[in-house]
């Protein structure tokens, strides 16, 4: 048998000893490992013809939390591994405790493993969430995967939560400290086998870490079936749940929550959240009907154009929640096609409520916000604006215009500036077709 050396830090394998790990650069970290475990095993199954395989999808269990279920494509699949990543403090433990309690009601019992908190601490959180009395949810404070797996095999729960993967030490590593890339990878792999073996869903919480010492959720995305990220700033109560990977559904969906007194509450009408505007129309504010996957959400785009004469040698440019490069490009188009001299002005663009816009369909809205602020003229309150803008200053069509406008109509908007030639049916709101930037600005600011 050949000798194998493994890096203690990152798990890199080499057939010869090296003074420095070529993968992570750590010095003197390669050590000889016992190869016994890697002997080829006899396969449990044989290759079989595709035609002969019985189609079988594991059960899909709804959690009862609608925003979470939509993200998962209807519910969690038994036997699957779901990773929920996010910065510390964003609300991962809160969300998963709510999910676990809800699933445990329908499929008892569930085990919530906390490697970070004592049962009493978890209880405190559960009480705050109004889940204190659940019999079906078992709390287990443990970090050693060997012991966790043992309990799981004995108690046979219907599902498992691991909070967090960075605190768990895999069975094979007796002495290593948890949290390194190698440890987190091994633990995740072991848990994925457990999920398949027992056909139960396992949820992993993963902290996004700033230092390279600890492995973030990125390091294990390839080992799991579903990857979700919970996002949200400290200054806002809004939390967005995004799908990055889903073996059993769409990756386009977005869930919207609000952190409240009783944990994460679903936001069923996010458009209101992202367009909470002043009572009177202000210059620089426009409403753009965004699409997140199959879901339309109205978002306010704000612009502030201010003379930068006294500030710095270079005008300031900032885009929060919008693409910086797209803004730079659109400012050049405004300068050239509308003949407005904004090259020397400071320009700030922002979205309300911490929403991130990733669509070129927001181009016309961004331009309108900038022009409105520059001219100090408000845009009519009941108008939404949508369209992509080309370098030549033409307004181009966007996808799913009907859904966008239908959402605006539902919320009481009366007019929509849209790319010329688009006539979605079944709408009562007034369409203002725009062929190019000039035409659009004439309609909006005349
Ligand atoms: P937590 O779920 O502990 O975050 P994570 O597991 O991602 O690190 O939640 C963190 C914050 O949420 C904490 O600052 C307190 C707040 N919180 C509420 O506002 N309401 C609640 O009901 C709960 C349980 C937490
Ligand atoms: Mg936590």
C-alpha cells in the first residue's frame, strides 16, 4: 500500500512528504495518515439500465412557513441535505428553530443539535418564539458527530438540524479542532451519508466567516443538495432568503421575512416594504417593478445628484443595492443622449429597504431617478417605470412585463412607463410607451 500524507490544515493529499502544503501554503502541516480506510470497498449496488430503475422521489414535506416552502420548491425532500448560510446574527438559528418546530409537529420527532448553545439557551429562544411547549422537538447540545450519529440511529428522528456545521467534529478526527475546511468537509460528508441512510432531511447552519481560519458555507456547497443564504443588514429588520442551489427546484426564488419580536415573520406583501415612501412625491424617487424569480416586487430607487464642486477633485459615485458598473454606463448615456452635464456631479443611487436589484430592466428607472434629482422635479407618485436602456439611448423590452405591471396595478399604481411596442393584455393601468430616453423623460417630467 502506498503512503499518503495529508495537510492538517486543508486536507490536501500528497504521495510524498512536503515541507509546505502546495494547496494552502501552511508550513510543516503534512502528516502521514493511515490508508487502511481507503481500501476499495465492494459496491453495494451494481450499474443498472436506466429503463429498469423505478422512479421514486422522496416525500416532500411542507414546513407550513409559506416563504420557506416556496424557496424549497414546495417543501423539504426527505433524505436531502439543506445548507443555510449567513452572517452571524442574521437569524439562522431563529429561522431553523421555527422550521424544526413546525416540521416536528407533522413528523415527530426532530432533533435540534446545537454545538453553540446549551439546551437552556435554546429553550429561552424557543419560548420567545412561542414554541416552548413542543414535545416533538428534541434539543441536543453536542459537538461530536460520532455521538450525534449514535443518538440519531437510536432515536430514529424524522429530521435533524445541525447548528452549526463549524462547531461539529467529524467521527474520524478525534483531536482536531472543528471549523477548519477539512473538518467541516468531513462532517458534511458524513452527515450526507446519514441523511441518505436514514432517509431523513438534515439542515445544516453555516456561518459566513471573515477570517480564513474557519471554513465558510462556500466550502461545502458542492456536498449538499440545497443551498440557501439568509441576508440582511444590521440596520434593517428585513431578511431575504435566497436559493443558490437546489437539486429539486428553481434557484430563482426569493423569500422575504422580517425579524420581529417573535422571530422571523413572513412578509406576504414585500412590495409595500420596499416602496414605503413619503406622503408627497420627492425628486429622485421612482418605483421599479422588479422580478425575483417568478415573483414581482415593487422597489423604490432613489437618486441624489449633488454638485461636487467643493468636495473632491473627482465626483463621488455610489450605488447601494444597484450595480455600480451599470450606473456608470447609464450616467454616460444620460450625458451623451440627453445632453445633461452630470459628469462633474456627485451621484448616489440607493434602493429602499436593503433590496438588491440585479436586472437591466431597472435601467430606465435608474435614469429617471437621476434625471429627476438633477432637475429637482418629482415624478408622479402613481407611476412605475420599467425598461432596459441601450448605449444608443433606446428603451428595450424586458421579460415578464405583464406580471410586473399586474403587481403595480394591485398596489394602486395608475400609470406605467414601458418600452414602446409592448402591450400586455388584461391590464387597466395606463401604459406610457417610451421609444428612447428623450421620449421617456418628456412623458415623466413634462
Ligand atoms: P440568531 O438566530 O441567533 O442569528 P444566527 O443564528 O444567524 O447567528 O438571531 C440573531 C438576532 O435575532 C439576535 O440579535 C436577536 C434577534 N432576535 C429577534 O429580534 N427576535 C427574536 O424573536 C429572536 C429569537 C431573535
Ligand atoms: Mg446561531
